[in-house]
């Protein structure tokens, strides 16, 4: 028995040992009988035991919660889907403070149901809550718009998996196109787009948005999905069973077979959706954090820079840079940021290249790095006296003195990754060298052909910047294939490419429209 569990009361230890091996929810309370945390589990006993057997490895915030626990209660249900719904309802009712504190800085999700329009209500608009073909969607921010919301769900994946499975049984629409029914006989449907969507072609939509389904038929599926989230699965199964018996009695054997298959599929869905993944949202968040931290530590170790120059720590910031252009036109650069192994889109920055239009990726990268680190030095009150590269427009240099401090540019990266090989690395290292930052900020290049990383050896000849093909100046590093560390670096590089090419395409499209 772990020390933390030994510190609890005998009755608590007994409750943990005798917890049910069934799906359901567990409720932690403190000495004041305040509910401090509610979680769901595939097997309650395994879940609650895991908090105490892995106590030393857990995040400090989780350990703080465990130390407060005085009593525990259990609520069992039939299926894991029921556990997900019960957890959501309990969290909404009691709002336990640790459920809020430990959600890993992400908002809970809701399943939003638009409402069925009544015959005496006006013709719907695109954003109306009342629709003939109401949508079912997953959102993060609940609004006071009259729609029906189910949730909050601390973990988005189980709710999305439920909807994905249910959609195979009861197709529904997610398209924002306006569609409504004018008459039943003859059937007349007004729609913005008569072309069926992708989901129609894979059997997850009956073509409501294209006018291929009546509202009566669509609303039957919609109501059945809603019954799941209302916890009325038994009622739904009873209705289907009654229809099955009636079809059999009337010798409509084909209809009876379809109803039999539908009942079987519903039971399969509710029995086989793993809403727990053998972990709840707190432990899952902790596992993800540990994996990211391990990937960062392994990368630092593999790069083998001196410890005073590169060391893994909390808040470890990596910046990755890329260029996108076609023969020098509409050239742009991107800077994407990862902190503690997690992508941070709010810190991304993009650059519209100011140099003359010519296909010179090296010079473009130099411009991007120059502009980025002028901003950094400016935020530190260390404005360079003159441009570091003759090709950089002097008017841009002068104008940038008046730029306001930027949240992302004012932070110094712990590591820079350049999308490219030796040439790109040498040309951008020159910028750090000229700014006097080469001994403060490690820089590497990631070449795509073999996913190889290049770092500079630091033993430079006088003409180093003109002899970038001298292999003695570079060290080649290969990260283990299929390792979490390589995946992290690849993801960062791919994100830099995506961010750059998206901006490039936007500029190119804008230019074409102007013509």
C-alpha cells in the first residue's frame, strides 16, 4: 500500500479496495464534504487505485487534489456512454473546483442541437436556431442562443466518438447551408446548394442539404440521436423492438430485419465506445505532458550542445522558420513556436518579404531572422546601429525602429530550427553571429530528404560563410525513426511549412483578383 493511501482513513481504504469493477463515476470529497473532483471510468476500481499507486509520478496539482481527498462515492451505470453523460451532468451541477483547475487549459466541449421549427414559426435563416433540418455540432463555447446543449464534456474525444458512431446509425447534417421544406405533397425543398456533400457519398448524411430527404424522415434520425444524450436509450430500444414485433406479425420481414440490425448496432455502439481509454481527462493530460517533456529532453540530449547553451527546462521554447515563394514572387516567411513540446499558434508570426523579387531562399531567411531579432533586441533596449546585411532594405530597417513590442518577438528562443540543410543553416547563423546572439541561441537545420539535423561545429575558418559545403564545419544528427522526438520536430517543421504556404497562397490569390 502506498504511503499516501496509508495516510487516509480505514473506511476510505476499504472503499477503494471494494470499489466496483464497473463503468461509472467516482466523486471525491474533502473533510468539509465539498465535492472537489468528479471523474468517469471504464472500471471504477482500477481508476481510483491508479491515483494512489502512481502518486509520486503525478503532477503537483493532481497530488494537491489527492491530499485533500477524505471520502469517495461511486455511481455505476450500464455502459461507458452512460458514464460520459453522467459525468457531464454531475460536473455541470456541482462545478468541482479541481475539474476546472486540472483541465489542461482547454475549455470543455458541448454537443449543440438546433431545434425543430414548428409550422407556425417563420421561414428559417441560416443562423436561426429553429430549423426544418436541425444540425448537431460539437462546440467549445456555449452561447445563450436558445439551442439545446449537452455537456460540458471534459474530454472531447469520447463525445466525438459517440457522434461518429451514432451518425452511421442515424445520419444527420452538419453543413451550414440554408435548407427548408416548403410543402409536403408534392415535396418541395428550398436549398442554397443542390450538390450533395462529402458525407452523403460515404453514407453519413441522406442529402438533406441537397433537398434529397424530407424533414419528417430527417427529424426521426435527429430525435433518436437526441434520445441518446437525454439518457433515453432504453426507450429508443423499446420503440424499435415494438416496431420489430409489429413488422414480423405483419410479415414485413425485410423491415423486421432492418429493425433487428438497428437494435444490434445500437447495442454495439453503447457497448464498444471507450469513453475512458483506461484514463480520465486529468491522467490523460498528465501523460501527454510527460511525453512532450521527454521528447524535448531527448532532443536536447541528441543535439549535444554545451549545457550552459542548451538545457531542457520548463517553458522550453523552440522556434522554426520556413520560406514560401514561386520564383521569388509573393515571397513570405513563417515563424512557428512550440513551448514544452506543445504547439502555440497564438505565438506564430508571418513575414512578407521586402527584398527584391528573386528566388533566393538564403537571403529571404536572413531577412526574416534579421527582422525577428531586431525586434528582440529592441525590446531589450539593444538597438543595433546599422543593418547587418547590405541586401536588406534600409527604409525597412529605419521604419522598424518604431515598431511596438511584440509578445512573441520579445521572447528569446531556447532553440531555433531552420527548415533546410547546410546552406540555410549557415546563412541564418550569420544573422545571429552579426547580432552577437550566436553564443546564446543554439540553431540547427532540418533537411527533409533523410530527416537529418545539421548543427555547426563551432570551429569556423575565416571564409566560413562562403564555404558552406565544407563538411568539417557541420555535424550530422539522425534522430531514431518513429521516436516521439522525431515526430515532434517533424510536426514543428510541417507546421512552419503549412503556415508559410497558406500565407503565400493568400497573397497570390489576392494579386490574381487585383488583375
